C-alpha cells in the first residue's frame, strides 16, 4: 500500500554524490513559491507530511524527501565509525538535492531525526537555510548530556538502538510489527496513523537494510554527531537564521527538557511553544502545524551573520 499525495505532487528520485558513493534520495515535489524542504523522523518516511504538504504547497515549492536509509532512499551499510549516517552526511545529501533542484536558499522544517539533520544542515550550510523550524526535539548534545532516569526510561530506544550491530537489528527483525506498535504506540497510540502510512512505516521496519540504517542513525548520534556538536560549542559557533521550535505538551521532551532555552544555547534568534500533542506533531496536529509554519516562514527575520 503506497501513500498517496495529490496529483500536483511528483514522486522522483535524485542521485547525489557522497563520501559513501552515489546516494539515491526519494522525494516529492509540488507547489510554487519559495522553496521549503520537509524532513521526517524515525522510524518514518516523507509520508508524515501527507496531511501537511498539500496546504503548504499553496504557498511554497514543497520538497518532502526520505532521509538516507529511510523509505525509498539508499540505505548503504554503515561504516565502523558510523560516519555513513552522521547528521553531517545525511544533511549533505539533502543540501545536494536542493542545490540540484536549483534552490540555493530555502526554508527548512524537520521533525525528530529530520530535525537533527536540519540542525546540522543549518550549521554546515548557513547561507542556504533562510529559516529553520524543528519539531519536538532539543539539540542532541543537550539531550545526551542531561539524561535522567525519566528520560532513559521513556526514550530507552535511544540506548537500545546504539548497541553494536547486529543486536538491535536481530531483535527487531524477529517481530518488526510488535516493535513498531510498541515504539510508536507508547508515544501517541497507533490510531493517529492512517493505514497507508502505517503500512509504509512497517515496511521500513521489516526491511533488514533499512532497519540497519536506522540503528546506524542512532549510533552516529551517540558518537560522531556528538564530536561535531561539541566542536561547534567549543568554537562558539551558533545558528544565525531565525529558529522556531514546537514541542508536544504531552511528550517526554517537554517533561525532561526546556526546548526554548536549549535552542537558545545554540542559536541567536529563537521562538517557539508547546502544542497540545504528543511526539508526532505532523500527524496529531496537522492543521495547527500548517498555520504555525505559514506564519513563521512568512515573517521577516534577520538571517545575516553578526
């Protein structure tokens, strides 16, 4: 069962260069106006934007892509240093995609892992990202360095998925549907996912190559990504473009962290608020997200570096 988007959206694949060889990035594109890139989270695909992208496409040229290792994009086997799935590598894919599509500058909206890729992209390509919006995350380094018992119990998958290959891959592979229902259901219940989106997410969790890639995404977050993030902090490098963060009032990020303050540690111009949802904002509150995104990306902001 494939996830359907309006006919105005074209489904395509772009091959981009990388240190790991050519990477195919699957993406949807539709609409007109300023370019807006949408990046999904774990263990999902670009399908999370099914209820959001059509409305945004009335105002923007919307590109919704699959991250490396997810959905229809390439899922190369991870290197021993986990650099294949570093947020730097995954961000470079998406930046190359946008550049190949003719978008030297664009708006960026990322949920969950897509938000972490977006954070790295904004750090590495600051002149390309005009405004950045992230959903239900604090910066990775902040979350790891402030881990509490409550966070570890609630986000135990952060510590399970980083175990050496093939431990989590083998255990999840024994019953992917049970894993997916347990993981996604404990955040907001599975009723918020339409049957076609759920089928797509389950297909990813059931594919050994994709599941390995997802584990590598987390292994990178706990290793090489922290090296990159600490280097930014030590050099006092901060994001200069306007940042807007939304987080779920009922989620663990809200309980264990202070997203607004956390992002202010790494960026100069930050706004945001909690919304009445759990973790999966694009699928729990699509209408509210549409309004919030249109308002933020429409507003003028100072994106110059000081």
